[in-house]
């Protein structure tokens, strides 16, 4: 039986920390969540003003596991959730300066001008290319080897920017596009793997979701279950072990504070851990890089936009030599993101492709984005609304050799009894992955406490 007096200190009230806290609090475990910001949610931030609803962080959550559906049901969030409009299935990729629909069927693949005839024939060779015996490989090497260079440039490169703000030449295929990696490992070919795919009828429903009040509604609703256990505006500066207790030190309301716990769960970004834990064993975590990213949300009236905005958005491959990484057609995806007869476009700049650009002035960013998207989407005039957010270090880059980071984290946990480490640098960057990882970590903590 768990001793109720034992306490767990959770560092960070992003979705990873909140998900673990939710499971632990449900099992009557004494938790305290420490958060530097004045609100919960971490990267999940919604800004709402004058009829415009902007997501500064994640815009869409791909829910496909029963555990996440159960969470939404438990939180009574199903009625507040909104599925992305059917038009979201259409995605545009810019090719030769034109937004071109990504083919979603064999027929449209054969006729699309996104790929040359030579590139389409090259795909027929794919089943005959032998599988790699490397332990890991970059996305760029993997895709070029199996499918050729055009699918990398106009198929995969823009998606890598869209999901990871990353560079396919450095990211690990095994850790970012695991299903593709597994298809090669198990079937020797992606095409064979696709045909042999197990299409179970009883798989949980898949849906691309947001919430009526924006995505921050999710962390806020989770946090409502244990509000009294959350200490916001609390900056953790160091964590040390003294006998069997973990001592958390930091600043709260401009004064120093210190509290002790039996267990610590850190969900802080990896690059902070070497400083906070002051131990050389954490140093290798510094080698995990994070891509800086700026979000530029622009609003226009109906008559300013010449494109129907009939899709999820538009991704801009590196080969097109533009600075904007991509644009989400936010008000086409979900209702009530813009006032009547207006449209909201959420644009992304920077990432591993142009890291220095992410941090430039708002005016500089707006000028760059406006000139590029005006040409691509046939927009006239200045935006009637704008909102910006700069994220200096939020999306971890799972690069080739990332196994070393994972092994190091396991080693730290083995050596530091009562310390658990989670966050988007461990179990996947997407919000649903962070939820699942938070749940798993909560289970590990519970098992640890039961054994005490
Ligand atoms: C612009 C952007 C777009 C994205 N788009 C999507 C998307 O469409 N779909 C999707 O699924 N995912 C998306 N993601 C990824 C996803 O949002 C994140 O990976 C996830 O929210 C990270 O959660 P986390 O709890 O692991 O980390 P974080 O959210 O970073 O939480 C860490 C928390 O620790 C706190 N903290 C840091 N230092 C201290 C300290 N010293 N003391 C106390 N607290 C501290 C922080 O304030 C923060 O609240 C996007 C991310 C970004 C930035």
C-alpha cells in the first residue's frame, strides 16, 4: 500500500507534468506542481481577443489512443472538443511558387505535378531496395535511399518543418517517423509494409481536435482537478538530495523558498536539467538541441484573400527558398477563430531551417511573412489583425544518435533513486504523446512508492 504521507514534487505544469499529476492525484498521492509561469499549459497557449482566437503553440491534437479519449471523457471535454473541418484533409505544398494539393489517392498521385514522371517511376523500384542494417539514419538519407530525392524535397521536408520545425538531414527517422522505419525493418519495403498494414476494425477512433475555447482549455481543465496543489509563479532553481529527501529550491513571489519531497518528477526542458541538478551525469542532456520558432498570426477580411483557403494549410519546402515554413488556414480548420467574414492565418518562421530568423523583431517577421504569403495566397493589403509569439527553445530535435540521450536518462533514473524524468524530449513531442508519457511515468512513480 502507498504511504499517503509520501509526497511527489512535479516540476513544470506543461501537459507532461499535468498528465502525470492528474493520474497521481486520482490515486490519492500527495502532489505539488511547481510552475514558473503564471498559468498552466506550458507550450499550449491560447490567446483570445476581439473575436480572434490564436493558438500560440499547438493548433491541432491528433487523438488516436483510447487512453487520451478516456481522459477527454473523464474531464467532460468531449462536448467542448471540435473536430477539424473535412476540408482539413486537403493540404497544399508550394511547388514553383504555386500552392499545389498533396495527392491523397493513387489517381491524384498519378496526375499531380508535385512530382515528376521520373520520380513517380522511381517509386516502383522501392520494393527492390534492400533494407539498411544501420542502427539509425537521418530522415533525408532514409527517404532518398528508398524513394528518391523529389519525395524528400516536396513530400517529407515540408512535413518535418511542420511537425518538428526540424531538418530532415539531422533528425533520426527511427525516432520521428517510427512507422516508416518499422515498415522497412519488418517488411523490407515501405510499399510492401503499406499493403500488409494491419487494418483492425476495433482500433480507437482517430480525430484531429481542438477545443471551443482553444487548446489551453485542455491543460486548464486537467489542472482544475488539483488546483490547490499547483504553485504558479514559482521558478525552480536547484534540486538536491539530502538523506532520503529531495529538496526543491527556488523563487516564489520574489522570495526564496525550499520544500522537500520523497519523489521528484521533472518535466522541465532537458537543457535546464544540468544546471538545476548540478551533477555531471546530466551534462549529456545539453547535447539535445531545440529549434527556435516564431508564430505569426495574421487576420484578413474576406475580400483581401484571393485563395479559397480550402484545406489544412500550406507547407513551403526548403527547395522553394522562402523564409516562411508554413501557414495554417486556422479559420478554415475550426469555427470561431476569426470574426464574421474574416480569416485567420497562422504562419511559422525559423525552426532548424532558419534559426536566426525566429528571433527578429515583430515588424521584421510580419514584413517577411506578409510579402511571401500575399504572393502565394493572392492577398491584398495589410492584415487587420496580428499576433506574435517567439519560442526560443520549445521543440526538442530527436536527432540521429538520440538513443544516447534516452540511455542517459534511464541511467540517471537508475542512479538517482526517487527521481523521474519526463517531458516532450522523451516520449514524443506531440501533445497526445506527452499525455501518454505522463500517464506511464505516473504508473512508474506509483510502483516505486508502493515498494517503499
Ligand atoms: C509553436 C508550436 C506548435 C506546436 N504544434 C503542435 C501541434 O499542432 N500538435 C501537437 O500535438 N503538438 C504541437 N506542439 C508540441 C507540443 O505543444 C509540446 O511538445 C508539448 O506541449 C510540450 O509539453 P511539455 O509539458 O513536455 O513541455 P512544456 O509545455 O515546455 O512544459 C514545461 C513547463 O515547465 C515550466 N518551467 C520551465 N522552467 C521552469 C522552472 N525553472 N521552474 C518551474 N517551471 C519551469 C515551463 O514554464 C512549462 O510550463 C507544438 C509546439 C509549439 C511550440
